């Protein structure tokens, strides 16, 4: 659980900043200074976001492990409770049997004492008197047989006494073992209950931390939505102003691929790799190495070249006829707003800024500000 204790919630540092002024009166030096400051903040925020994503995954793994431990503990506690109940039932039966055996032993002990007392008082001469007092051989034989029966009964009495005494000893030993076993089971149960409580507390802590992270991710989702609206607003504002003339000219021809790398994620609904939920993917992703050039898909004018929280470093180009392209997650920007660019011109470099799991280009095509599948244009 070290990862849980170390978990911080740095995602709040990713609040969107639109720091580059749009006013034409600012000089290039001031814009470059502002851009460098924003890029430094963005790089730090991106690193924190990547660390937080790893920590979120660690928390999820820890919670799954805790759930497994809880299930094992609950099963173990239930088994211990069954064993304890069985041992207690056995103890009750053993106590009853011990009580009966002890009572019988006490009765036999009194019989033996009485018999030994009589034998002591009579002495050996009593047997001789009984035999010698016979009137004839028949009576002698009868008395001899009777004495043998008495001796046999005495032996059975003494043997039964010894057996009962051994039974009492064995039952007492079994009773002591059961008492010890019950004590051990109760201690085991107490230990398991303590472990269960501790594990549940850890789970609650993990859930609380994860909920905090998720709340911050919700803020990021809201910011992504705000980014979408801002992009549409910028394109619309451009077309209302300086881009009105270009919008009236229809866009002709195909767009060139902005990077040579293969497509890694398509257009449409998908399970977001960071937000862990289904979300519309408004463009396509192309693989590449950090620093590889991103090239303009067609001739156009830079509508925006700035940092956006979800898109990271982002360039938007207007190509006329209501068609625009967007290039996101760049490690650096090579153009600024208002510049005209040619197809194939380097406008940025591949990176992993904003919400990105690694270096790649997120590429969008928009018609009148609305995203469409880029594959139909390339």
C-alpha cells in the first residue's frame, strides 16, 4: 500500500491557460516569452499527469488485491467460526460424558471401598470358616463355587473401577485439549477480525483517494469539452473576420498526411486510455517519435497556435471553404497565429503534451467547425 500512501492529486495543476495574447499590438518578443513560460508550465503539468495516471492504475490494482484479500479473510473467518462451533459442541458432549463417567467412578469407588473394608474386617480366616463349616462334600463344593463367584465379582469390580478411572483420565485430557483448541480458535478469530478491519480501512482509504483523482479527471473532461467549444469558436470567429474571404473559396483536392507514421487510433467512439470511459475521438492518432516534424496537410492560414489543457500544444489551420485541420500534443510549435503556410511545411513537432499516453499526433479535420473523419480527406 506504499503507492496508496504516496498518492498525490496533482492533476489540478492542469487548469487550462490561454496566455498567448491575440492582440496584434504585442511584439513577437513578448509573445515568445509568454509562450516559453506557458510551455514550461505545460511540461511540468504533463509530467505530473503521467505520474498520476500511473498512481491511479496502482490504486486500482491495490483495490483489486484488497478485494481478493477480503474475500479470503471472510472465507477464513467463516471456516474458523464453523470449527469453533464444532469444537464447542464437542466440548459440551465431552463435559457431559466426563460428568457421567465421574459419577460412575464415584459409585464404583464407594463399592470398592465397602468391599475392601469388609474383606479387611473378615480377614483370611473367614474363607476357611465358610469352607470348613460345610456338613458334607456337596455343601463344600457349593460354598467353594460361591466363593469363586464372589472372587470373580470382586475382580470385575476392581477392573471396572480401573477402567472407569482410565476413562475419566482420557476424557479429562480430551476436555483440556478441546478447551485449548477453542482458545486458539478464538485468538485466531480475533486476529482475522483485526486483519479484516485493517484491510477494509485500507480499501476505504484507497477508494477515497481514487474518488479524489476521479473528481479531478472529471474537471479535465469538462476542460476537454471547453477546448472543443473554444476550437469551434475560434474557427467561427476567424471565418467571421479575416477568414471570411477564404471560407467563400471552396477547398479542392486531398489533404496530405501530416506525418509518415501509421494510424494508432481511429475516428469515433472509443474507450479513452486515460479517462477510462467511452468518449468520442474527434480525429485519428498517428504514431511517431518525440521531435519528429508535423507538416501542414494543405496550404492554409494559422488560426491558432497555443497550449490547450487536453490537446496540449495545438495548431489549427484554415484551408478555405470551411475546412480546417488541427494538430495536437506537439512538443513544440513552429508557427504563430496569422501566418500563411504551405502544404508540407513543418508547423510543429510530435510530442505527448496534454492528455497523451505517449508521443503521437492527434489529427482532426473540421468542416465549419465540426469534426469529420480525416480518413475521407487524406
